[in-house]
C-alpha cells in the first residue's frame, strides 16, 4: 500500500494526499537474475511499471530519450510507465530479450534467471532483482503520465534515510539466498518502489504542471478530488462550480486555464480511463461499467469509450483476455507461475 503520510490528519484537506491515499502499487511478478558479464538485456514495453535493484556489480541503464545512467550495487530504479529499456554491462554488448531467458520458479510470483559462465569466480556475477508492478490507481491515471520516465532511489536517500536499511536488507537477501528470501525480496521491492513515488510527490512532482497545479489550487483541487471520488455521479457544470464556490463561468474559465480541457471533457476522460482499467484488470462486464459510471445505456457508453480510447470496449476486453491467456501459457512453459 502507498501511504503518503504517517499522519493522516496532516493532509486531511490536501487534494493530492486525499487522492494518493487510494493508490496501490502491487507487484505482479518478479525475477532474481544472476548473470556473468558481459551481457545486455532488453526489457520490452508493457502496461506495468518496471523495478530494478542492483545487488552486486555495475551496469548501465539505457532508455529511449534518456541519458545513459550507471547503476551500482545498492541502486534501485523505477520506470513507472514501463517503456522499453536495456540493462547492459558495456556499450557494445550483444542484446538479448528478457523473455528468451529460461526461468526457474522460486515461489508463486518469483522466478530465478541464471546465465553464468561455468568455472569462473561467482563473485564476478551481477545480481539483479527485477519486478513488474501494477499501479492500482483507479482514477489516478494522470499521475503516472506526469512521472519521469526513470525514477531513482538515489535522489531520495538524503531526505529518506530510512530507505537505507531496506536497500541493505535487499542486498543481503540476494547474496545469502536464505529460505523464504524470494518472498521477502518481493515485499521489499514493493515498499521501495512506493517510496520512490512518494518521494517524487513530496518534492512537488518535479516539473509537472497542469493536473498537479489544479490539485494544488485550494478551490479547484476540491473539485478535482470530488470528481475522482464520485466519477459515476451525474456532474453538471453547476455542481462543479458549487464545489469550487464560484459561478459557472468563473469555474469553467479557471478549469480550462489550468488543465487545458473543459470540465465536461475531463469528466468523460476520467470515466473512460477508469472503465479501461476495469476491463483490463477486473474483466468487468460492459453493461456493469456503463451503469457504474452513470450512463443511461450501454450504447451511449460504448460510443463515448470509442471516442476517448480509440476502440470499442469489447475490443479492449478481448485484448485483455488474449493477453492473460498468452501470459499463462508462457508462464507454464517456463515453469513460472506468472510471466515476468
């Protein structure tokens, strides 16, 4: 669970904290990698975030549009939008797709990957703990879109020294391979990844503007928080203006200035993002989603969904079902409970 503050009363009237209280970061699957250099791994783009912790050795992280960065022992990074990226030990190594490695299950959600050169010193191997993580954001999708492509724990150590024992614990668990270490590593990874996101929020969300600016506006933020709390309510312009405590014209003008879209467009996009997540994650029936989101008919909902998402809701549900079937088949083939 993502807990933005140990003192809930401190943030009781902060719309940002109010929305983040409902955020969850759930690990979908993990891998313990032991690899002999030189090597290069390509992690494909996917809908989930990707987390990496370096327990031994030095590697380079390469991502499109990003400056290559060195990761050393004890470093952890989160790629919140899960873009394609590579972890390499040198600039000109051969790149291998992550899915091509054979996995050995360690527990229900953790698999081991070993690609080691025999008869060499095992102390030279690189140890990495990696994970696919799902942001259970519900209506918080705009937050992920505003995050940096790569987020590092290194920038937080000065402000959050309590992270050091967690990173040290991960390093020990990776090195010692004690009974139950796979499950402990997975839970530690969840906490560290959530802490990286919290640190970004507490630092003002970097250069993010627009949606964050709207939330931090005391009056407009109340409206945004209310919309996210009750996305299925029949919101009128008068209702939203009343939440802000202003006239409809003043509210509408201010909303467009800060967010770049009209209030009605924002509400519609919010509902469709939520429906899309329900279809992909929960396999919710289309008529149920339409009813929850306040649509009078399934046909009206389907038209709105296609206009915002770009495809009919039934197609989104079918894609999710096919993806789950393929993941299950791949996981069984490799001996793992779930594909990483």
